[in-house]
């Protein structure tokens, strides 16, 4: 069994004494803790730092999801599959919400969402505060998105990429780490939703959570 991140054993109060990027609201504490676990000193496996990965898909992404879940386990990650679990038609926003809710609840550090093209899942995921999702169908974008833009959700089009490329994209996404945060702070967008400050100090835009 791989060693868990050291932050897992620390108390929640240890992380909420000072200036908190996600505010003091319960809805964002899980996301804050997940980010801390990601930054903590984690066990290094074949796929990089061991992570809890939340993965979901609609019927279009279901076959490829099974391939990726199996692969993540092979390289040492913990993959929490939130569905769908068949080829029966479903609405992709339901599974986007399932992935995001698990991440906000602190169950996973990063997420992977699959649909036919990856685009619909990406649009829906980015409506949630604290989620930075991108469609990546090449390995450069997958790690560059993490390094430069702190991407935390990878969206894949199961009808666009094959299984071998999808596995490699997922692998480099999970081993990526954000570069010097101060240097790349200009990439961060300050959001406020329902009175919750998600990043930084203040508000640039308000967004709707309706999907």
C-alpha cells in the first residue's frame, strides 16, 4: 500500500488559522485541504506523487474511463470512479457535478472527466468555483496546464483520442506541479460566487453555478 500524503493526518484547524485562499466557508474547505495534500510531501510512485483522482464520464466516455481507471491503479494512484457505469445514455453535467462535488468535499486532489469531445465536460466543470479544467488531447498541454495555470481537472474526448494516448495524457497531468506561484500569479483569476471568495483578495467576476 503506497504511503499517504502527510497532510492527511493533520487536523483541519491547522489549515484555517490565517489567510485562506478558499475563504472560511465549509463548501470550500475540502478543496483547500485537497490542494494542501497535493503540495505536501507525498510518496513518489511510478506515476509521480500518489494522488486520489476523481474520475467520471458520460456514456460517450464510459469505455475509455474504464481503461484509465485501470491504468491509474497500475501506476499507483487511487482512482475514485463516480460513474457512469454503462453505455446507457446519460447527461454529462450530472457526472461533472459528481466529480466536482467529490473534489470540493476533499476526496480527491485532481479530477478527470470524459465525454465524447471533452468540450462539454470542460465548459460545465469550469462553472464551479475552485475548478480549473481544460481539454487536453496532447501531453504538452496536459503538463503545461498544471505547471503554468494550476489546472486541476483534465477533460478528455473519448471520440478524439485513443486509449494509449489518453493514458499518457493522464499520467503527465498527474505528475505535473505548478511552477513558482508568485511568478505565475498573473494567470490566476479572482472569482466570487454567492459571497465566497475563491482566489486572492476581492472579486473580478461573478459566475453562475447553473448547469
